[in-house]
């Protein structure tokens, strides 16, 4: 990153990275991110995060106010706005939203609610677009260069933390799924006197017949200690 970090921010970056890395999920990491953003970016009155989910679905998380939740959701609904643009660009700077000709459907709505300037930074890692950090202000030209530098560095650390949290969550889900499937296999083996391969085959057939994920069928077997309704 080419920006020169001022001494005050430089002294906090290691602590910021540790705080973000300590969170367990992308959602809790985003909540920590917006809290830190309001502390570090002096011009910001509110903040939110747009997270890219599976199949490109975008969700607003960790908004610091109802206004941010509404404004971000409206952008995703209309498919226009600085947050939407920041998902595919390094950053979007909006010094005075009232005088900006971009986003003609979205802009009048939020200006009417008192939003005057924004600064949005992409959350990305290599070629992975994870989302965007969205900063709001009620005054025009609220973000100076120090604010923009702080936001960029914060977004850089947050992208790493969110990617790591997402990988941990995926691994935990996979382990939990494997565990419940193993438990269901054990129940079927004991109840019907079959081996592990046969028990797994029964679960797969039920999953296919009922058009349910294998983990869902396994969870029902573990809960009821029997197979679902006969197929």
C-alpha cells in the first residue's frame, strides 16, 4: 500500500489486526470493523459493510444505524450506489452527494435523509471480492486524506480477517456435518445390523428421495434415532 501511515495510526495497526483476527465469523469481524471505523475515521458519522455471499448475493451487515441499513439495502435493491461500485473497484469517494450526478435513482433518497458524503473501500484479497466498507457522513467533504488513509488500511486488515473467518466457518461447518453423519451411521448400524458403507448408502438414498441435504437427513436420524418416514 503506497500511502504513508501517520505515527498515530501506525501505532494502532498491529492492535487493529489482532482485534479483527480474534473474531470468529465474517459477521462479528464486520461488527468489529465498523466500530473501529468510527473510532479511526474522524469524518464518518456511520458505517456499514456489504458482504458478498454465495452466488454473488450481497448482504448488508454490521450497520451502525438504521439509516445505513436502509441506504445500503436500497443500493443492493436498485443495483446502483457507491457501495455497489466499491464491490468491484478499489474505492469510491463522494465528496458531496447532493452535487454528484451518479446514481440517479438512489441518490435523491439518501440525500433527503441527510447523507451528504461517503467514502467506500473495497474489501478484497488477491482476486477475491469479499465486500466493501461503507462510510457515511452528514456533512459534505467530511473525509480528508487522513480519513481516507485510515479507511484504506483498516479495509486491508479487515479483508484478511474476513477471509480467514470465512475459511474457519466453512471448516467448522464441514466438521460438524461429518460428525452428525457419523452419528447417524452409528445409529443405523446398531438398529439394523448393517455396516458403515451400507448405513451411509441408506442416508444417501433418503437424501436423494426427499430432496434434502445429507446433513439434514442425518440430523433427523440423530434427533429421532430412527429413519424418516418410509420411502
